[in-house]
C-alpha cells in the first residue's frame, strides 16, 4: 500500500489533538531520540507528521518523535503543527503504512515492524505468529533473549517464509524438546540452522536420535562452535554444520550425507 500526494491534505493541528496508538501498532517513545531531534531541530527541513483522521480522532502513524521534539522545544506546552492528514484509512491500513515507513523515519526494528504487520492482519505475518505460538514459544518484539521467547524475529520470519509452517514448527518443537526453550537454544543462528537442517533432511533424519544427541550438548553449542569456525565456512552454513555434526556423531551407519 502506497500513499501519494493526492491522498492527504495539509492542516495545522494542535499537538494535544494528536493521538499516538502505542497500544496498537506504534513503537514506544524513545526519549533519547526525542532529545536528539529537539537539540538539532530545524523546522525548515523537518517532515510533517503523517496523521490519519479516523472516527473523529487524529492518529499519528509516522512522526511521533518529531511531534514530541516540537513539544519539548516549546517548553512542554501544546503548539500548532502542520501535518499531512489522510482521510479514509482504516486502523489496519495505518498499521501497514507504519510498517512500510521510510525516509527520515528511524529504521523500525524487525520486531516492531512484524508486530505492526500482525496488527494490520497481514496473512503471512499472522500465519507466522500462529505457527510460532502453537509450539508454546512467543515472539519477543523487543528482540530480547528469554526462555521460550524468540527475539530473532526477522530470522524466524524469514525461515518461516522459506520452508513453510510445518517444517518451521517441526524445527522449533525439536529445539523445545531438546532444551526446554532455553534462551541460548533460540538464538538466530540456532533457529536458522535447525530450520535449514529440517528442510534439507526432511524424511531422512531420525527425530528421536536428533533430540537425544542435542540433549548431550549445552544449548549454546551450535552458536559457539559455529562462530569459532570463523571464515572457514560462509554464513549460515557453519551453524548448519554443527547440527549436522551433532546428529551424525561418530556413527557411520546412521550418518547423513553433507548436502550443503
């Protein structure tokens, strides 16, 4: 969904009329960012906040930090701000546009962007959320490590889109059964490696053996040993190699061939 110059009208609105939907799709206000903007603010080059007029209220979907910076520069008092006001947007469309924003806006974290897409009802993002939560794991939109929490939202979402919901859920369930959702087992490198292993060796690996072999190692093993390989193997392959090596062990009879 894209906005064009014909989609809005410029209006001066009082800052105390503007509503920030943080409980829906907006990110939390970053106070330090507000201070930085206020310190170097120049109205001549500043972007107008993008605002949606919905149900008689004005909702800021892009520009909350510049609004807060203007208020700070005005001594914390309300003031008139020139805004780009869009008519006819639904809350879902606002969330989608928030997730797509660019230009002078600060880059959205993957967690916040995907949270907005989920709120907007994006089918792929909603399917990703449903698949993840069906395993007992939650998405952490602040991208922090935690027990049974995925902070590597972008990595998980990319793997979900690449291999599909069933293989994705299988990969997460294996990690859960092996390490009970320990935070180190849900690092980006481990989640990606597990998804790729399940995808490459679907129908070939022995699930019980894989989980048993994993249990013999600390959950940080894949990340630590993969990183130790340095440039000897590129990118994700060095972490996938750890899963493959852990599964095979010293067995010749049950060993899987290297396909990567």
